[in-house]
């Protein structure tokens, strides 16, 4: 993942969490802070899976970070829903 700095990760987290929330079916009520944290966790998870499981080069630039973080955030939402029993 690119070196975005803390402000960059907050922005990517908000965007990725919001986009993932729109793509995952069902209603998500995490709020702005929760959406941002889901996006940041999604970036970490997505980046790990992208590099270590799929054996790809790290995503580059803002767009790459947002795409990988969105996929990871969707996975985080699905896990949270499964663990928390949210529908």
C-alpha cells in the first residue's frame, strides 16, 4: 500500500468504508467514525491479502489504495455482521 500518512489513511478509510457499505447488502449503521475505522481495517486486511495471498505487487497511488481498501472493508463488514448477528 502506498505511504499516505495518517490523514491519507483517514480519507481512504472514509471513502472505502462508505463505498463498501453501499455495495454490501443490508443496512449499515456504523456512523462516520465506524465507517472510517472499517475502511482503515479494510485497507490493512485488503493490503495483506492482496500482497501475501494473491502474490500481487502492492497497490500504488490513491486509486489502488481505495480499491484494495474497499474490498477489504466489504470483508470486514461481512465479518462484523456474522460475529455481531447484524442483518
